[in-house]
C-alpha cells in the first residue's frame, strides 16, 4: 500500500534550504519515493490554516518511507533541514486497491 509524507514548512534560511532542496531528491528517488507536490501555489478552501510550503511525497510502502527516513543519505541532510526550516510532517496511509 502506498504511503504519503505530507510536510508543511516555513523556510527560515533560504540559502541553507536551497542546499537541502538540491540534494534531497536523489535520496527520495533511491528509496522509490516520488514528489507529488513541492512548493506549488496554495489555495486555502476553509478554516484558519495558513500553510507556507507544502511537500507531498509518495512511497510504495511504509517500509520504504522508513528506510529513507533512517537512511545514511537522508540522515546527512536532516540537520540542514532542521536548521533551515520549521514545520510539521505526517505520514498518511493510502487506500488498498
């Protein structure tokens, strides 16, 4: 079953975040993830939520997502993300076909 990593971030250090953005896609792809949305235009339809930058990544399974999250490749970049952004992330299970 596919799983989705949904992230809402606020960039606090643009130049540092640019380095993260340059390097992280290769790590996602290595673990069979694919970006579905990455910082596109947002339109809030209801409520008070004001997201700043949304990233949505699909992985083929929870195992692949966890492998990526704990991989040496991503671990090396995690500090850059933590220093350059503030945000929230959730994992969402897909629907069995």
